[in-house]
């Protein structure tokens, strides 16, 4: 089974149908497709002359937007193997098969069950096959064919970019292109006239026209004036079917605005104007406005105002406000009603941007006349000068006249004037003024060196109208008097080298004077004449307000004298001249051969012998090395002579224990604890415990009263504190033990030590009552007591 391609145009379709009808009976063994044929004519039989494939039509057409109640018949499939007995089954597959397109499997008729839209899908590709209904085996190979959706005029033209906003200059020539509009039609442009669009204008005539084919909008009138009408609304229609009856149409709106050109000259509403200006108007202030009208807009209406002539051209000026396009009249010079009461000005307003295409419409400028009336105003007093500069000497007495100011009433009334100083600052309180004459006098004594200038403000008002006040600045300069003596410009550090030569300049000095150049510009330097001639230094006046200090002898010695004092007298050239005396300090220093100062200290005496700095450093290093060797030698000798452990009696790392209770009354060799009970004996001479003392401390004898006055507990506490805080103790361990049993009991001590030497008020007669154990003790103490009593 084979289906071949053919053309889809209508004429070919007709021919194919004709061929099919003529040669259908001879196509044995092939599928035959028939369009718009639902059944065979009764009694018609097919005659097969030869078994060969016939020519087949492989493309069907279905009309879009079919709205009928029954499915739309598309065409028929037929195989030459079909004998009409129902043994052949037709199968349809592909796009839309079974949903959009259905086939009668017995007859091969194809129908469309849905309304199709060509604008969504233009064609469908399907496959047809004939099989044996009993065996389900294909009788012929599968064939492909196309069902094409045939277009109808179901879409109106549309303007996708509308509405439009466009401009065109006014006064344009007729036929000037404004805009081209384009409408689109979704129908098939290759089939019929469904998509053939023509344009027409529905609204906007007779001002504009449109080309039917291209959609170009053009002006239709000459000299369209924006000032007469600026905005236009034009409606353009697009119709398909080449504009024939029954075609679909769409429309859009084009808003056209005429843009401005400079085709209107400026015009003053009046030819004569009058302006009132008071004579009190300030110079530079705006006194009036004037404006010429221009029907144009934007830069086409820009203009410039000028004063072309008139007697007030030198008194007034005019400028242009670019925003409001007004002429601003300003005052250049002060007005005086008493001198001139009116002025006349001719003012011109002209466009600044000209379009020579419209020069025939006349000059683009206009002129008007302005008369200015000067108004009389009661004016404040007027000073004869715009400012005053006065002078007065410093140290002048209070009440000295400085100068006089003068003011007059400019009005015809010529009222009397009263003067006063505006005390707005502290400087104004240094002066006074005569209210009637305007004479300024000093109120304090001035010092030019503190304040050389004073600025005050003098006011004048009319006696009849005190509210009208004029002010004038007055600058007072304080003249200098030679009242300050000259002095040195700075503190000078003058140095003279030891190897200086006679006549050598060692310093140049200058002076200053607080007075001005008239009283202190010329200084004279000299040595004090009251002193004898200085043998060491002299002074030379250079006559340029400087002086030089010179040496008068050869060589100076720091060891003999390291500082010299040179009194200098300085006088100025003022009237009368003033002078002052200053003392210069000159230090003697050691210098290098090139004059650089090496040192100014007197202890460096070796430098005078001609030794250099390097030689001195070498000598000092040798001395330091020798001293180090000597110290090292002494230290080694002492370390050999004095070992760390000198003897057994050395107190370092020994335990000293005092715990001997004695041997009783018969023991006379017991340890003597007198030193323990008499610690003050060691207070005289303290020596280090880590070395053997070279000189033994001399023993001291204490009376029995001093022994009794020492508290052993306090002694031990002091020794512990000394051992803890002694900075001379070397860093080795040392244990010192002081055993102490506390204070004596109420019964007293029973020790026999020092019993014979101890003074006591105790009565020991009671010992005889204690029994035979204490008999010996009672006899001993009782006898001692009796002897003491005797």
C-alpha cells in the first residue's frame, strides 16, 4: 500500500478527483482515498483490467471552525483488496487518530469529530493500513497521508503597537510623513484574501490621510498652526479581504501633537508704560518688571530685553528672567528727587532663537516706551565723604581732638543734624563726639604698640526726624611716638674657640624695636663707654642694623676662664633717641680645625694638649682595663686567704642552743647567760656573721640594775627581726635558736645562779617550815638575809 504526494491547490484537487474517477477501477491491490464521497452509486461495479498499483491521493482537507451538528466528512480510504464482503479492516494511526479523526474500519470513511483551528495547528500527519479481519495480517504496507486544515476568514486584523503617540512640527508641508502603522492578520496569507489588509482613516480628516496599502499617515493640509490647534486624535482602520464586503476589520488611535516652531514674534501688550520709583530705592535693587508676549513655547519664546535709548539708560539697567521671560528693571545709580523727577526709557524685546523659514512673518522683536516717575522721600542725613580716616599720636592726653565729620539733610527742608557714636563695640568707647559739630575726641590714652588702628561708626540723624539715621565708618590711626628702647632680637649663644685668631668674627647680632620704622629703623651698636677697654673682645657696627663681635687676642683657655661677659649698648634713631644696655655671654670651647665645636666643658683639659678624640678614648680604655685587672687580682687573693668555712666557731649553718639549767648550787662552771640576759652589750658593735671579725668587740660591764631591766622575750623578738631583715646575710641557711620559758613565776626563781648578787625583798624564813629537805636552803638564805640586814 503506497500513498504519494500531490499539490494541495484547488485546481489540482479537481483534476485528481477526475483522475480517480476515471482510473479507479484499474487500481488493483492499493488503497484508494476519496474526498467528500460517502457511498458508491447503486449497481456500480468495479472492473479490474490489470493488477497494478494505481495513483493515490495522499492529502485530505478539512475545513476549520466547522460548527455543524454531525461530524465533518474528511475522505475515504479504500484498498483494491477489499471485495466489499467486510473481510478488510481499516486502521488509522497518527496525530489526532481516535480523538479528532475517526475511521469506519469497514468502509474506510474518515470523519472529524471536533472543530479545528488552523491558527493553532495547520495540518495532521496520519498513517493508514488495511489488514485481514480474520487473520489480522496486513494486506498492504502502511501508508502515510496528511490532513490539512483549510483556512477561513475567522481572524480580524490587529494593531499590536497601538494606541500611538506621535509629534509633527507645525507649519509642515502637506504630505509630510507622520507615522506608519501596521496591522497583522492571523489568517493564512497564502490562501485567498483572508489576510490581505487595506487601511483607511475613520477620524482625523481633513487634517491627515493614510496610504491604503502601506499604512503611512501623512499631513493633508498646508500650514497647520499649533497656536490654533495643538492636539489631534486620528483613528485608522485595517480591513481584510482586500476591503471587500464581509471582511473583518480592526482599528487603532493615533494621538498626534503639533510641536512648536518660532513662527510668532514677541509683542508688548502696550506701547507706553509708566513706573513709580521712590528716590530712596537702593542701588542694585529691582524697581520694576516688564514683559512682551510670545505665542510660541520653549526656546522659541526665549527673548532678551535691552534699553536702546532714553535719558535714563545710564541710571537704570534691565535683565531677563529666563524662567518667567520678564524684563527686570534695576537701579544703577541713586535717585535724587531734588535733581531729576522723571526718566524715559525705550525697551526692546527680541527673540534669541530665530527660524529663517518664517522671517517673512515680520521682525521678531518689539519696542515699548517706559516712563519712570521719581518719588520724593524724606531722606536721612548725607555725609560729605563715604568714609573717614583720622590720626592721633599715642600717649595723647584725654580730650585731644582727632577730627570732624560733616553731614547734611539732602531734602529741601535742610533740617539740623545731630551726631553720635554707635557704641556697638568696645573700640567705640575710646572716643567721644560733639553732637552738634561732629568733632571726635579721645576718651582714653592709647598705646600704638598694643593697638595701632581703631574702627568706629559715627551716626547722624535729623533733629526733626530722629528715626532717619545715616552711618559712616571712621578709621583712626594711632601715630607712633618713640617710647620703646631697642633690644636684642633674641638670646645669643656666642662661642669662641680656644684657637681663635685676633680680629675673627664670632657672632653677628641684630636688634628689634616695638616702635615703627620712623622711630626705630636705624640702630647704633657700641660698647659701654663707662667701662675700661675690653682686652678680649670688641664690637663693630656694620651700619645695616647689625653688629659683629670680634676677638682681640690669640688663643683662649677654658682652664683659665671659660665664660666672658660683654656689655653692649643699642640706641635707635627716634626723636628723642632711646638706648638700652644688654650683656652678651661668650663661652670658650674646644673646636676642630675646621671650626666645629668639639666641647665646651672645662674638665676636658687634655684636649688642649693637642690630643684627638680617638687618642683620648684609647687612653680611657687602657685605664679601665688596668683597673679591672687590679680588682680581679685583689679578689683572687681574698678568696685564697678567707675560705668559705673559716673555723668551727663560724656562726654560719650552726645551731646555737641555750638550754643549760646549771648544776645546782654547787655548780660554779655553768654557762654564763649574762650575755643572754644583757643583750644591750651587743648593740654597740654589730658585725657580720658570715666572716671572721678582725677586731673583737670589747666587753662592757653593766650594773646589776641594767641586767634586771632587760626583757629576754623582747631581746629574742628583736634578734629574729634582725635575722629576717638583715640585707648583709649571704644566701645560705642559718638556724639560730633562742629557748625561752616565759616570765618568772610568782614564787620567784629557785636557781642558785647569782643568788648572792641578786637584790630581793623576799623573806625566806618560811623555808624552815618546809621540812628537812629544805633545811640547807633555809640556812643558806636565812644566813644571807641576816648578813644583808646587818
